[in-house]
């Protein structure tokens, strides 16, 4: 017996939901890895940095930041400023987009 149109739409919705959930999980994991890596390499990370990294929705940006941290001897070398305010993060976003 074939599926009805409604059943097909429900199945499609489930598949889309699973994909979105997987993407969100991957973003969350990458953010967590970046923050843990930064804390291990540089020690204290300000809450402003944590908040801004938590807001990044672009996997490529997160990957770029992880690579920068991996190569850096200190937070200054990574190109990631020790943010004193949230608006300072704009310069980092511009730098990533130019690469």
C-alpha cells in the first residue's frame, strides 16, 4: 500500500528536522572544541569571547578560528583579541571574511 501525500510530507519534515539537529549539534561541538582549546592554550578566556564564539553560526569561521589557535603561541598571535567588550568582535569577523 502506497504512502499518502500527508505521510510523505511528514517523513520529509522528519528528515529535515534530523538534518537541522545534526547541523546544530556539529556547530555546538565545534564551538566547545574551540573554547576548550583556547582555554588550554591561553588560560582565561573572557565571558565576552565565550558569548561571541557561542553566537557564531558558520562552521568555516569556527574552523578558521581553531586553526589560528592551533598555530598561535599566545592569544595575540591567534588574531583573536581578548575582547573587553562585545563590539570588539566585529574586527575579528572582518578579518575572517577577508581570508
